[in-house]
C-alpha cells in the first residue's frame, strides 16, 4: 500500500461518525425481505432534486402504487448525503442536506424496504488526481474516460478498499436493507486495462502478460476473458460480505444486471454464477427494441428464473419515460407501451418496478401509468410468485457460446438464432423454457424436446448431457453449427453429436470462403420441398414437372401448394447417414436484378436443408443445416416460423400441454401451483408490434383454449383475473377447455 493511499484511507476511517436517518422499528417476519418484496419504485435522483424533492407527494405515490420497496440514490458518482469521504463528490445542489437519509427514513416509517443505489465505476477528476493508480488505463498508459469522468479499475483498491468503506457508511447512516449498483462491473470487453493492478494480478493468476489486443485464438486473451469474469464474481462476493458484516445477514448487495445475455457477456457478468449467489436479482432492462418486441421481457423472466430459481424474486426497472436510442428522460412514455412491457415481464415471472428519472416532471402523464398495473399485481400476487413453469420444450443457451463462438459477432451468430426459434414458438403458442447448457441433466427430465439454436460452442460434458437426454427418450432439434465447436470456440472436425444428427460436417462452404462472413448476409436462395407436388396443384404447366410420388413428411404440413420455400441464407453441405429423411434441399443463389435474369441456374441439388431421423429410444431427431431460426429473426417470413413450429410439434408428439386457437399474436406462459394452473395470455397484436412505441391496444378474440391437467389439478373451474369473469369450462380426459370472448392487453386464467 502506498503512503498516499494509506493516509487517505486512515483519514477517512478515523473521521467516521455514524449519522443520518435511523430506521424505524418494524415488525420482523420469518420470510426475509428479499423474498417478500414484490413491487418496487424508484425515483432516480438528479443533482438538482435536493431543491425540489416533494417527499410528501412521493410518499403518497408509494401508497397509490402499492410499492413494498424503494430504491434511493445514495452515492458513488454522486453522493446525496454528507459523506465522510472527502473525495466522494456531493450533488451540486445538495448543500447541507441529507436527501438520501430523509428518503430512507420516510420509506422506513411507511414500512417499506430501502435499497440504497450506487453508481460507482467512475469519478470526477479530483479523485483521479489524488489516486491515479486506481484507474483503468490503455496500452499507452492513458486513463479511460466516460465524458468528463475517469473510470476506476475493477482490480484496484478503489473496489477492494474504498467502495467497501462507502458501503459501510451508507448502511451505518440509513440501516438500508440492501445496496444495489447500476454500474458495478467496471470496463467492458471492448477495453483492456493495462494498469499495474491488472498486470500484477493477471500474471499471478496465469503467469502471462495482459494480451495486447483482442484475439480470440490467443490463449492469453482467452484466459483474460475468464479472469475478467472471475473478478466480477469476486466483487459480488466481497460486496455481500461487506454489507452483511455491516448490517447483518439480511443486508445484502445485489448489483443490477441486464436481461440480455450478450450485454452480460460484454461486461463480464456471468449470469449463471451471479444467479447462483443472488438473494434477489435486480434487472436493469427497461425497454424493448423493434427486433425483439415485448415478448423479450417474458423470455427474460423465464431465462433468469431458470438460473435463479422460481422461489426467488427478479424485479425489473420499468421506465415510465421514453427510454431508447433517443431517450427523452423527462417525457412520458405512451402508457400502452409502458403497460405492455410491464405485463410481458409479469407473465415471465418478473416483479414490477416503476422508474422515473428526476423527482419533478412537467409531463405529468407518466405518474398515472404504473398505478393500475401495480394495484392489479397487489390484488393477485398470490398467483404471480412461488410457481413453476409448465412446458415440454427446452431452448438451450450458454453464455460461453455467446463469448467463444459469438465472439465479436454474437448478435448474428447467437442472438438471432435463439430469438428466431423462440419467436416461432411464441407465434405457435407453444410454451417453452430457456435452458442453460449446464442444467440439462438437472432440469430437462420433464421436457419432451431440446432445441439447439446454433449452439455451436459446447463442452464435451454438455454434449454428453444432451446425449443422455436423447437416451432417455427425448427428442432433439439442432440448427446450423450446433456442437461443431469446442467450449473455446475451436472448430471440431465433425459435430460432437454427429451420430445423433446422422449428419456430418464436410468442411466445405457454399457461397463464401469464411463461415462467419456470410452468417448475417442475405442471398436469393431457396429450399426445395420433397416430394414435389406442383404437377397436381393449380397453376401453369411447363411439361417437365416431376410426377408426385409418396406423401410429404408431417414437418411440411401446410405447404402442399408450393415446392419451394424462400430461404435467403447459405448453408454448409453435410454428409448424411443412410436411412435419414431429407424433405428439403438447397437451391443456390441466382440473380435478383434485373428481373429478366431472375431464373434458377441450378433448380435442384442434393445439398440437405433438413435431416430427419428417429432415435433407437424413440425420440425424434431433426438437424437443420439451413439456419431458418436466424433467417426468421431477420426476415420474419411466416414460412420459416411455420416450419420451425411444425418441427417442434412433430418432435414433441402429444406432449405439448397447451393449445390456443384464434387470431392474433399472443404470448402464452403456463405455470403450476399446488392444486391449480395459471395461464398468462399477453396480447401482442397491435399496429406497433415491431416498431416502438405503441399508443393503442387492439383486442383479440374469441380464443379457444385447451390445457393439459397435471396430477393434483382437478380441473373443476376457471376464473379470469383481469376481466373477473368465469368462462364456460369443461374438463374431459385430462384436458380443460374454455373460451375467452376477448383479450385487450392480457388475461390471466386460474384453473383449479
């Protein structure tokens, strides 16, 4: 420890005097606060707010919106209390006020849980000048900056010694139940820090110097990636030890996390490791984008709870303002847009948390948006927590696949295939579970089908778990490069599960010399269906149409009037084993323009687009060299979604537990509690389904619903938690049936 740093820490600790608001005595309960605080509110304080924070009004708003916990800005980049740390920058207009302490005291008096919010990864220049060795630097030794702030190095004493002192101070002053941090993970993957702290620690861990550049094939860079992940996990553990030592076992630290796996990977936050440690997981995941829709939020809830467990809570910051690329932080988001994001999250198991930036707004519309959703949640909370999802399909994912196969192109190589397949399942109203590749043995026993949407980088043990699933009679659908790479992203000579796919990599490429170059490209390509039927279908005849022979496979149901499907991608030719069914083959590119040239140069090939077989243990196996999951995410062609859904229905057989008939785009999520089922139907049918924001809700209906009744659910009646109606209901041969006349934004059905 340098003399300067030692003197600084000794000075700040020697002048420590507990102060600020003291929590009121509240009744104790056997259930910890982090397992029973279902509704949250946050006013993200600006530096001007100490002059205009109407605490009395906000206390009334807390009551109106039924919040049980509030998140209150405490310190980090900006302190909202008189910190004892001389370099802890105080809000410009704070004066002598302890705004954080006042708010914490008010919340505690109202019986609310308080989580103190930090935003801690950067500081003002004064701090940097006092401790330059605590800050991240580039290869030339220049400090990394964000606007006028300096970014602290996550391997420095700033994280190991200074921040723990701030955490202790906040707890001593406020008796906050916990602390959260919006920017706790330091530099992201796009920047390598070369400070002395990083150099020393990385050499001690690996014996290697810090890599000079990002090179995924460099062993040092790979080790740096894993080391960077480990450090974030260490910080998580350190901060929890600190808060629990200061405030007791229930005083926990929980840094905010993204709902995007790619975002988590870029910032070295390992979702699996974090969820394995978290008492509660706070999601900083505020909005949809045009590519993913509201359904992204219900998928996020399912994915997070698959790691966290369904007995824990995952509240999410839900913006009441216009969040997005053009973020209007003090203007109201259209109420339908904010409401649908909240409802979609609740359907996926997320707890609602309204979020405003600033304590005073001239646009008052935003204050009305959350209240009806929060009140409905309060009235029906017994059905919205402590439940287990019901599904027969698991969609496999892995953050390491995002890292070491996706690398710098994870959006195209990993995110799009996952999104395409899950969008197709949503469109077909087939319930599914996101399933981590490490949890197949643990959580896959109840599933009928595993889907690998271009899950290319898998370890030998992960592949063995998939093999065990199939040996137990499960079905498997895999696309693209699934299992073709090791966990490090190194190519294998053949698919690790080639014997299950009954297809083998040949190492050849069509249309491009480098695999990842064309992964996101678009081509004028098609898939030919077999057997060809156009000779007997209405349309002109050329005289060379092949005579129809035999019936088509069930996966081609609904395509009887076409022998071609649009594709738009490229694929790698595979060698197939004898006895497989190949119902689709590849038609290579031909010109699009001028129209006179748009005719097929090679109308038929033997290049397989889909390979089907049946395993000896009875499960169906489908391997799709044609990456229709990726193409569907990019092009939204109904043919692609229908084919993917057909594959799942064929592979699952009779084990899909839900059937919903009727028009509209509806996100269906099914859960079980003792003695009852809970079905969420979120109506995504609107004029802005793929382009935010929406400002109008469009009802759909009638919907005919059929639900498989599991053991322990008698199926005597159904009630609707949104419309408060009781539909006509029947149960026969293990299935419950009923009809919903209309659904506006959502409906929740309880079957008991």
